[in-house]
């Protein structure tokens, strides 16, 4: 059972006698369940990398230890786990090994205590090395990085760190980045999760860590495709002018999608510009490619887009697909949050609030579905929060802006 590709245009035709701006939703739909013959999930090869710098003292580190104990208890002897801690120094607390006895890991976890500065890159690299040394091509290989601070020891440049993360992603080692509290660098964590083909989480309460780890394990267990890419090639004079998701580019010039999970749908919003069009002429070719955890080799799926052709005068009278309009509006709302972040960074609070208001006004013109209502509530919360805690508002805006391009963990509480 493989993923499938589906095309839904905003309007169901293009013009025969004039130019057309074609707004399109491309949906990647994963199988609902694994095939019957796939009786068990692939083995996991994990490194849990825990920040133990001074700012983690107290409840943060207490909950981090508790969540780490939970993680060790959920793994089996088919899985490997390494435990790495870091402050200004890095300690491989438990080298990578099969989880035959969780008590071995739990005893080590109980010894973790807070220290000094934050050598985040060095900690991540030590964890990635543990995973790389035991790389399992048939399994899922991932670093789980937890930090509450800024990288202030060793390599600290976000772009350089993301490049290192991406290099290991190409070797099959993914990275999830979990930021805890109010002091972590949301731009760095987002860049690492995007480059690492993993999950981004921004955790405002350490009590959420156990739920996050449970969600991460469930996501890993339900992965149907990793290193996923989508290539969109316009044909016959059509031009791809916009991709609303702002997906990272792969080395082959395609766009990187998040890992695919059973029962999940991923939506990509695009805009194409077409000259006068001929009937039955292909508009674009879309190629989905992925690695399957249970099969060797790269898998691909190619679909061609064609649409009915009508006189230009008739196009405006065609009914707009309301679900497509909603999804495209939500993708744009994610992207447009970046402008508000830039204005906050310039210290222009009034402009940032105006940008959030402008997004809300566009959503206000749509039917007020549950999804639109929730989105407008999130925007109202950010606008109010800007006057109370700009740092927290920025973090939440960054998290929401990335929902279109990577797996972002969100608590069941809308306010968190």
C-alpha cells in the first residue's frame, strides 16, 4: 500500500482563449493502516540528547528525567537507545545499545543533574554519532534533542548547525528538536527540525514532555515514508509561480515534505500561470518520492494534471471549491505570520499587530468553519500576547508558521 496524489483546483477549468491563474491544492494521502503482512513496526535506533545546563535546574530537569524514563520503558529489545547529556561539556551517559533491560537506562537517567553553559551542537553531534555508529538501513534512525537554552558554546551559528544536521539526514539519520520553556532559540530549533526531517516541538510546560515523547514514538511507529520529496514540473508553457508551503529544497531541486504517517494527509498549495490552453493538454507532472521503512530502494509515484478547458468569459462564473479556498487560506496564514515575526524583531509592535489583524480580516471573509474559527482564535491570542510577552508570542508565531512545511507537535490545549 502506497501513498496517493490528489489534485483539487480552486476552479475546475482553465481558459482556452486567455491566460489563467490556477490555484491548486495537491494532497498526499497516506494509507490508513499498514498492510496485514507488516506485523510489527521497524526497529528504532534513537539517541536522546538532554540539555542539563544550569537553566534546566529544578522542575525542568525533573520532568526531563521522568519523560526519559518513560521513553526507555516504551522501547523493546528490537530498539537501540543512547542517552547523551550536555552543558558546556558532553557526556555519553549510556552508549547506544539494545533496550533489553530498561532499568539500566533508568538508573543512568536518575543521575542526571544540572550544570553550566549550553554546547547544543556538540551534544547533538555526540547523539548523532551514536546513531550513525549503529545505523540500521531497515529501521528508523533519529536523534531526539531537548534543550531550554541558546547555543552558547562551540558551534553556535544556526545556518551552519542546520547544514550539519542536513548532511546526516542525507545518510538516513533524522533529528527532532524539542524546545522547552521561554529561553530556547525557536529559529535554531525550527531550522534543525526542518533540516533533520523530524518533529519540531515547543514545550511551554515540562509536564508536557511525557505526552510529547509518546506522540513521537507513535509517529515513528506509524511512519510509511521518510526522506519524502515532491517535484512539480509545469508543462507546455505553464509556469509554477508560487508554492505556499515554503518547503525546503532538496539537492535535486525538488521540495522536501515531512515524513508520511499512516492515516495522514499532507496538503501543498501552488499557483500556476497558464497561457491559452488546449483541451487534454497536460498542465503539470507531479512526482512523489520516498523511502519506505520496510522496503529497500527509492519509491516513486507520478501523476499528470489535466483540467477541462472553457472560454475565458465562463471561468469567473464557475463555482469555487470552498474546501480548497479554506486550505489555501490557512496555508497563506501560516506563511504571513513570518511578516509579523520580522516586524517584532525590528521592534515595531504596531506593525506586527497590524499584520496579524490583516490575516484575520482575510479569514473573516470565508465561511466560519471549525478550522477557520480555531485559526482566528489563535491569531487573536497572539495579538493580545504581543502586549504582554513578546518573546512567547514570537515563539508561538514561529511554531504556527512552520506547520505547512514540517511535522509540528501541538498540545491538545490550543493555548499552549
